[in-house]
C-alpha cells in the first residue's frame, strides 16, 4: 500500500502522505476508519500511475495497460 494510517496524538488517527504531513480530511477516531482512507487513497494513487503509464506506452498487442492488469 502506498499510504499508511498512523496515530496522531494518542487518540486520533490519520493517513500520512510522507513524514509528518497528513491529509486533514482523513483524521479519524479509530484505526480502522483511517485504514479505510489509506486503502482508498492508495488505490487512487495506483490508478493514477497506471493511467500515466498507459498514456506513455499506449497499447501493447492491441490492449491498454489497464486492460492487461485487469
């Protein structure tokens, strides 16, 4: 997974971009809720990477990179 949930202040959790930088909208009361945000944000990041590669390399043997992965 690209992003992970971490505890903020002993009570709340959030998803961190890098180091001590986190997304404020992911601040949660439970680790499970923050983990859900981490999964969503990681999936979005991976999707963006696939789209970038698809644009760069185009089609291979008649299919896009997205189709190859699925």
